């Protein structure tokens, strides 16, 4: 024991010596440390000042404009009243208004009673999905080896003229809805939502829904395994179709990422709608929801509320948190809209409230994982998230195209949270191409979070375009693209969109954010959250759990304010017994006031002032939240405290990427291949010279690569492998890629045909950029062909097809279409050879195969046919 105390004596401990020895740090070292702290304080002050300025400027501009409008409206109302006072009609207007107001109040109260009845009935039925379409259960997650509360539903398309017949060769859709307190069905809540758009286009549609109560012991790993089983089932149901498209809404978006990263062989393209992945990201002066973890508490909150629920977290608490984001709308605006438009609004109001008022439950393990790994820890973007011990979820494992839809109007998942994971995951845009991935993103200007996947003219346009363009996206070379929707024309079923795809770099994504320095304080929050959770688990949890029973947990859920307000306004309340009959009588005697009634205008002006006052409270609260957050967690000490949780994943340099096995394998085979490899290589080199891809050029490229022989006979896996390999060659050895083209195209006929195909894609010469034309001339020179001098306006792989053959081909989308194949064969004097695997590669191609376009391919996962053109 004496030795222990001796170790702490000043003369025995070097650390204590350093604390009392003024020479332990040199003056220059102390000055450097103080200078670094001063710099951090200065940066913090600049950041907080920028945020405060943005908040106050927004508050001033917005509320000044709204206040001036309200004052002007009040002034006009007073003038109108004065005019009616002079002509003696003011009393009549008053009587008409109060009669109308009383009737609207009765009808509004009756609508709230109906909402309460719908809530009770919905709860009694187990809160089924709120889909407007009929469906049948295909797989129940409770029957799986690792049971969970999820279900796979097959959507039954309506039998009407607006929906095309379902085609067996069309790629199925699997839509995953968010489980964030609400129930499932928002993705199929309206005819113009994702389900409706896909059904109208003739695609089989499946919906991943869930029950209100989770299975005992259910984890997110069980959910991911169940979703993988669902996708496998869909693939079994549609053996003639390519792999399904998986669409994830909001939190269903990061669930889709987990699914695709854990099972890279299962999915086709994945679509992420408003999915929060980089949860620390956002702009200073905006997006206050991201500060909740640092202001309201971290992981222990989820643990504590789960303990109050006897191991189950109540989704109503999440919904209540959502409502507090916009109290003016949720606590006043939507009810006033119902009151002001009670003759037309109840149906829409009740439809939405049926979904909004369905509260679902999560196990403590699920909720803790979501908070700890995503919203506080931000571990998915840093490659630290683990579904199970020792099983990291690496987004880089995804091979399917990823389409990300974000919006500036989304206050729950801002574009930075939807897109910054790309910056954090890849060294640069070339790594995306090297790994064979295609990431396409869209950022809308206005649509809000729910508008992303609920009926909206804006969202409808976006979803329809994604549906009609997915096949074209798969013909893109690997890389990072922004998709913009320029215009559209035609009716709903035959609507055609004009879109363009633009090559993007990481710097383009960084411009969406205002810097990443504001994310550093979140690391201290994450570390503190872990320590709080440990303390709660050891010192507090036993006491909380000892005082909770299943009965007390059920009582807490039933008396939750959101449930209570609906139940109290239902027919169960004896004080509302006569409300329904009174409402029926009011409907029969309904006499709405004239729209020009000045008292109606006065009512609207007062309502606008009330809503503005609540918005002002929200804006001031958010300003205080942000400044409090950075004041607590942005200090130099807290930045130091969070240093262990700050670093992201280690990104490879371009030199290190070159050493990756796929890159080395591609460069070793640079002189191997045939007609297919040569055309794809030249198209990739041309695309690199343009920087963006117009829709017409992309359509021609997609048609050639998917509908013309010899490309048509390639499986999707073979085509994807070929695109990736040639992309790597073009990226790491562009000069050699051009110089070795003669090794791939050995005969003059092949070279001429390949040249025509490559010139057909960009279109007329006068539409080409100078660099594109220069690249084409380089191809001709290396292939010993005459210089480019004329346009190729017809597809050279089908130019010899007879008109009647073309007509028959157009009317049979699923047919083999042999005529194009014959044309390609006649023009090139070549037939498609049996694809050969990399493992059986010869040192040099046989002379007999010189005229046969060979295709190297990976081990194919399936022999599914490619989806034909429509």
C-alpha cells in the first residue's frame, strides 16, 4: 500500500512533476497551444455569428413581410366595414358571418369527432397500412427464422383505363416505408405517389409494411434480414424480370442502404427519398432538428423512454417531436384550414390524420441503434455502423445504381444529410467509377419532407421521371451524376420528360453545404452520449425498471397526449352524443357567408397573426437552440473532448486506388476483348470529353447498349462488368486505352461499324463540342479510318432492318427481335461469341476469333433477361 501512495508523491511521478514544473512546456509550445485555442474560439465566434445573423435576418425579413401584409389586410377590412356601415349592410354581413361561423364550428367539431372514431377503429384493427390500393400478404416476417413485425405486401393494381397491364418482364418495385412513429402506407397514400406511378407504368409493385407491435427481441439486424428475404421472394415471383428496384422513404432510405450494402447481389437500382444518412450535416442558421441530441439528451433518452414502456419505445413520442418542429402548422394551421374550408377540407384532413395518428412501437434495441449509430453517432457515413457485432455496414459494397432525391424544402432531412455521405465515403468521384457504382442525385427547390413521397405536383413529376428513366440510368458509365428535369409534355400515361445528366465532382457536392466545421461539435455530443448511456445503464436503469410494469407502460401509452386528444374527441365522449345529428342538420341548412364578407376577411387576418406569432416563437426557439448547442459543445475543450469520435473513414488516394485488384485486372486486360468492349470504351472516352449527357444522346446510348445486337445478348451482369472494366481503363490509362483499340477491332468492317455506332450517339457534327469531335478524329486516326466528315443519324446496328420488321419489333417489346441482330451481323461480318470468363483468359486471342466480338464477364448471378424497351 505504501508503494501506491509513493507513486503519487511529487518526487515519484513524472506527470505531477510536469504540472508543477514551469519548464515542462517551452514558451513556444505554450504559445502555440494558446494560439490554437484562440483560433478555435475565433472560428466558433465566426460560426455562431454567421448563424445568428442568418437567423435574425430571416426572422426580420420574413416576419416583417408577413406583418406588413397582415396590417394591410386589416386596413382593407376596416375600409370595407366602413363602406358597409355607410350603406347600412354591415349588420346583415355580421349576422351572415356569425351564422356561417357557428355552422363551420359545428362541422369542424364533428370532423374532429370522426377523426377520433377513425383513430379508435384504426387502433382496434392493429393499425393496418393506409394504402389506398388493395393488397395481399406475400411473406409475414413473423414466420421467418429470425421473426420480426415486417410484412411483404403485393399491391393489386386497379382495373381501370389509367393503368397499363402488368408485364412479367418489367422490373418489380419494392417500396420500404419509414418506421419512425407512424405506420406504413405513405408511399402509396395517393394515386400520384410512388406506388401509383409504378402501377400505371405496368410494373409489379410490392410494399414493405410493418405491424404496430414489434416481435419480442426484434433487432434491426432481424429487420434487414427480413427485407433481404422479401427481395429474394420478389425475384422468385418474377424470374423473367431484372432485379427489383428498391425505394426507401425517409428512414426507409437508410434501411435500404443497409439492405443493399449487406446484400449487394439482391437489388437493382435503389432510390433514397429524403433519407437522413449524414445526420450531423446541415447549414448553420438552418435545420434545427439536428441539434436535438445535444440539447435534449442523447442515447439515454431512448433507453429511458423504452424502460418506461417496459422495453418498448412509443412512436407517439417521435411524432410529438416532429410536431414541435412546426407548432404553428401542427397546433393551429391545419385546424384553422379545416375550419375555414370545412365544406371541402374534411376528406383530405381525415385521410392524412388516419396515417399521422397511427402510432407504432419499436423495441429498445431498435431505437437505441437508430439513435446511437445514426442520429447521434453518425456511424453509417463513417463506416463504423454495425448491425451485428463484428459486421460493419460498408456503403462501398453496394453495386447497384443509387438515386438520391433531396429537397431544399425539407426541414427534417436537408440535402446535406441526404448527400454528404457520398463525400465521406469516397475519396473522389473517380473512386465511385473505379468501384463500378453509379450515384445519381436530384435536389428540388421546394417540396417538403412529406411531399417527397406524398401527393404533390412537384413530387409527382419527380417520381414519374425516375420511373421512366431508370433503364436509361443503368446505361450510364460508373460515376457521379446530377439529374435535372428540364421539361415534359403529353398526357399522364404517355408523358415524356426532357432530362439531362451532368457529370459531377465532389466539389459540386461540397457547394451544397456551407462548410463542415459546424459538424465538429457533434463528436463531443456522441462521446458524451455514450458515457451518459453507460451511466444510465449501470446506475439508473435498474431503479427505473423496478418501478415499471406492463400495466403501467400500457397506461402511459394510452394516456399519451396525442392519443388522449383523439380519444377524448371521439364518440366515446358522452358530451358529444348529439354532435353527429347536429352536424347533419347543419349540413342540410348550410348557408356559407359570401367570400367578400369583411368579417371573413377579418377572421383570416387574425388567423394569420396567430400563426405568425407561433412561427416567431419557433424561429426564436431555433435560434436559441443553435446558439446554446454551439455555446456548450463548440468550445476548444469540447472539440478536444470529442476528438476520438470526430474522424471519419480513411479514404484512399488515387495512387492507392490504382493498386486495387479490379483496377489492376482491368489494366492487365486492356488489349483483350472485341467489338462490345471497343464501343463501350470509346463511348466512355467520349462521355468524359463532354461533361454532361443530354437525354437524346443518353437514349441513343441506352438503345444501342440494351436493344441492339451484339449488346442485347449480354446479361445485365455482363454489361455492368464491361462498363466498369472499360471505365477503369479509361480512367487510369486513357492514352493506352485509345492506342489499343486496334487490338479489339481487328478488321476494317468492325472498325467502320464501331465508328458509326460511336458517331451515332453524340448526333450531328455541328452539335458536338470541339473536344468531342477531336476525340472522334483521334479514334479514326488510330483505327486507320478516314477523318470524320459526315453525320450518322440512323442507328447503324439496325439500319438494314426492313420497315415491316421494325414495325413488328416495335409492337413486341418482349420478343427476341432477330432483325437487328441480322443487320449487325451483316454489317460487321461477325457473330457474338460465347462470353468468356476472366479465369479462362488466354495469353493472346486466337486468330479464328478475330471476327468474333468476345465479351469477358463476371460470374453471373442469374440468367435473367434484360427489360425490353417500350
